[in-house]
C-alpha cells in the first residue's frame, strides 16, 4: 500500500491525527473543528503561556468560549504542547503562523522558516504538511519544498529519493477566518486547496473534507496563494476608494455615508464598502504588499495596489487632521488637549488588536502633544505588539471621566457602547464609523472624520 493510500485509509476511518502549528485566531478554531468531529488534535505553539490555559479548558480569544475548549480537552480529542518532538504523532501538520511585514514593508518569513525547520527535523514518511498562513505566490514550492526534501528521514530511505507526492505531501490552503462573524464559522467557509502534486491535492482535500462543508481544489499552490491575496487586495482597493471619496465628499459638504446607502439600493454591479480610521487586522493592511514584493521579481510595478495601500495608510493621519480642525473651531489646540479613544480592537465586538488603526492614532496624537487614553470593553490593557508597547489600561466610561476629556474619538464601533450616554456626557465626539448616526443620534457636539 502506498503512503497516499495509507493516509487516505486513516482519513476515511477518522483514525488520523491532526497537528496544528500556531494556536492563534486561525489555528485554534481549526483545531477545535477537528476535535469536535472526534478527530485527535495536537496543537503546537511556542508561547508557553497559552498551553496551561488551553489544557485547563480556558480561552485567550474572547469570541472562542472557554466551554468549547473545555469540552474539546475533556473529550480527549484535543491537547496542546510546546514539545515539537511530538510532531511525528501527527499524520497531517497544518501551519497557521504569523506572516507580518518588516520595517521596509517586505514579507517577514521568519515564522514560516522556523516552523519548516522544526518540521524538517521530525518529518516522517506519509505525513501531509499544509501551510495556511497568507503569503506570496511561490512560498510553498520555493521556500518550503526544498527544505522538507532535505529532512533527515531522506537519509533513511535506501536507494530512493525522498519525494513529494509519494513519501510526503505538501499543500497550501489559505485561512479565511473572520473573527466573531455571526454568519460564518470555520467549517462553513469554503476552503481553497492547492497541492504540489495530484496526490498532495487529494490527501489535503480529504483532510479538510472531514470538517469543512466545501473544499475548492485548484491546480497548484500558487493559485491558492494568489487566491487569498486577490480576496484581500479586492477589499483593500475598494476600502481605499471609499476612504478617498470620504475626503473628497467632505470638502464638497456631501455625506459619504448617505451616498453609500443610496448606491447600495442598486441590485447589481455595486457592493458597499465603508470608510474608517484606517485598516486593521492581520490580512488587509499586509497581504497586498506580499504581492507587490513578489511582483518586483518579475519586473512588474503594482501601482494600483500600492496606491490603495498608501491611501489606507494615510487614514489615521487624516483623522488626526480632522481632530485638529474640530478642536480649532472650539478655540483649542490639539497640543495639551485630553483625548479619549473609544475602541482598541481593529473591528467591533472582538479583542483582536492586530494592526489596529487605534494604535497608530495614539502614536500620532501623542506626537502632536495630546494626552491620550482609551477605552475598550474587550481590551482591558494594551498588550505589547511588534511595533507598539503602550503601558495603558482601559478607562471607565463614567460621567466624571468623560467630562475630563476635550474630545472623544470613536475608532471602533463596539455594540457594547451606550452611544446616547456618550454623546450626553462628552464635550466633543468625533465618529469615524458613523455609529452615532446609525443609532439615530444627532448633536452639535458630533462630528465625522
């Protein structure tokens, strides 16, 4: 029986073991999906703080309830460890590690590289390795494959080359998580899968078919890698468009939100996107630059994509400029003013702060001499990030506290906020999300940005 047939037999019998490398916003929900289908899962992470939380049935991601994790752990189908020597226990290793940008807006591949180096040490015959982290086209074939082909197990196979598609399997299947989206969860979002060979595609698709309602096989890992980039570039470009229109329409005294609402009545040819204080999350602010970087290898200038990125990157600066203008109308300077930012997460009703524009707003406002605090019901303390290390705690939204600030700036429109209470007890409010108007609130103290 071939290695492929052995793996497919295990999959069909549900006796397969899944290894998840990276237990964050992508890896942990995926691992729980397998465990809840009575498939053994071993989660791997280098963060030693995460493991005891998980093994005790706790959570560090607020939209993933502890009850769900506790149930998976108690069932015996889910465990977590920092011991990567257990990788050989897994029949399929699914990689969900960060892929940030460096200071030059170029792909920072250190997490993928270190993960592949670790897997290479323990790779055994018949294993499937799948990368889920967003990256540039060619990563799976050009970066991962040469390293895995050099795995020590290669030396143990007499008179035979350690070959992808026969001895081990390699694929790319991009994550499509949207944290706390009430309409979709990991299992209901179609899964694009691209394998290095037909055998790789068949085994990877079979693994995901265990928990995903619909898998979408494509002809190569490069197509799958490019698919993820297209999805997020599409969003980045359209968000940049409405952000630019917001600035134009403001000068023309036209309400961009009313324009979008009216345009949305067209039943074809239009999909609404909405402006904001800047892009957040791990995908949209980062993914387009993976393609622009790779395109330079082929002597192609991605002007359109880069322009969209430039517009979106400038949005926090536009918000601060509007803040200065609004304070000036009140006879005040931003320098020395007390500003309260509402919302630290990159989108409402979650605790995910990756690339949150609120962090950039704090930086710019402070550089202009403002005294800045924040409130976020989901983020009681700002944790260190790759770029920022603020020592700040969320302040209480009391009448007395609100009255102390010269201006309240809404960056994230959490549903938890009592918008009527906020407008009543604040001196000035700048709304970057149109949240107050959506609540039917109109006030001379309310401005948009």
